[in-house]
């Protein structure tokens, strides 16, 4: 089932998709800011996101965050897939970025 949702601050309409179990998804577009700070560039196959993987963890927000006993080291990253939050482990603490 799809249904229109309110327009964003730029008056752009969006559509939310709902699964049979009631979970909802909003389409998003990943962009990066240009080095000269003038605009954003869309991420695509021809313009991949520049990343360095230091030891990724992916979890749901309802699951416990990995700890040092799980092998977490400074610089490791964590993505919460249900909220989209990203964290970096720095000085023994998960810090949201």
C-alpha cells in the first residue's frame, strides 16, 4: 500500500511504502557535499560514496551495541538499519555522527 505524505520543507512530496506487517519505508537519496561546499552530489554507481571500512557492524536499534569483548576497536563503525543512525567507536564510546 502506498500513500502520500506531507511535503518537506522544500515543498517536495514523498511517498511512504507500507509492508503487510505495518513497517513503513520512506524513499531517500544519499548525497555527499562537494569539497568546495557549493552543492551536493547524488551517490550512484558512477559516483560511489568514498568510504574506508574500518570494521563495520550492522544492527537493529533494539539490539545491544557491540562491545570491546566483541572485538570493537577505535575507529570501528556501526549502522542501525532501522533508524539510519551511524556511530563511530572512539575512546571506548559509541558516538553518533
